[in-house]
C-alpha cells in the first residue's frame, strides 16, 4: 500500500499544478458581484491549506508506515514522499474548488 501511495503522491502534486490555474481563471470569470480575491490572496489561501494538509498527511503516512513490526529505517519516506504530497494536492484542489464555487454561486443582481 505504501508503494502505491508513494507513486500517487508526486503525480497528484504535479496534477495540482495544472488544476490551480484553471480554478483561478474560473474564479476570476465568475459574474459580479462576488468577493474578488487577488492572485496573492488566492495563492496564500490555497498554500496554507496545502501546507496544513501536508503536515497531517506526512504524520499519517509516517505513523502508518513505521507502525508495522517489520518497518525499515526508511519507513518515514512513505509519509514524506507519498501521503504528504497526496493529502496536500487533494486539499489544495478542494480549497481552490470551494473558493471558485463560492464565487460562482454568489447572488447576482
């Protein structure tokens, strides 16, 4: 299981790089009135969510990988290279989606 997550983590992290600009352009093209976020605010919001999710994902992965009886001395890499980036990418895409969706669903005049 750890090997699968270690392969999915970096792929999801790279996929995030493609999705975030898409969500931001959809956010900017939402009809007015909406709470407009600048690029800096948008990136900061998504980055903070991603950083928190990375910490939680890394801790979860280290606990899961190193908690086994036959864990080797590199068991922590499963969390750092696998679940950390995976949790981070998923949380960043979810946060970007929520910000975009909220702007699109804001009441129109």
